[in-house]
C-alpha cells in the first residue's frame, strides 16, 4: 500500500516524453490545407509523409473531398428516425449497444 504514490507518479514519464517529442512532429497536411489555408506548408507536410516531391494529386484529392463534404446535407436525429429505410438498422444498433451496457460485456 505504500507504493501507490509511485504508481500515480509513473504517468509523469510518458507525459514528459510526449511533451519533448511533440514539437518535432509535423502537423497534419489536411489541417494545414483546410483549416489554416496554408497550401505551401501542406505540400511540405505531404512531401515529408509520403517521401515524394510531386504531391499535387494528394492536395487535389483533399480539396475534392472537402468540397464533397460541404455539399453533403446533414440530417437530424428526428429526420433519420422518420426515414423508413434506416429506422430498422438504427433500432437494431441502439438495442444491441444497450444490451452490451446492461450485460457487463464491456467489463470483460
């Protein structure tokens, strides 16, 4: 029982390692391109990740995916439940997850 403080203190080592390494990790190319709107840094990040000089195709894929996501219509939960085609699937998933929670399967 006297070793509990050491056990709680052991989490400090991985935390310090992460804090030291974090500044050296590159940022996500998607984040740089879509959120920061910095194409040059995104290209450099893609080049670092992929190890090739021409990353224009990857940049265009990310931009095309972003445009497709913006054009997607969001549906509320009520509208989703009113849709007859997916109602049975949603009900099945909800009941299954509820049973998992109630039977203690997550603890095992």
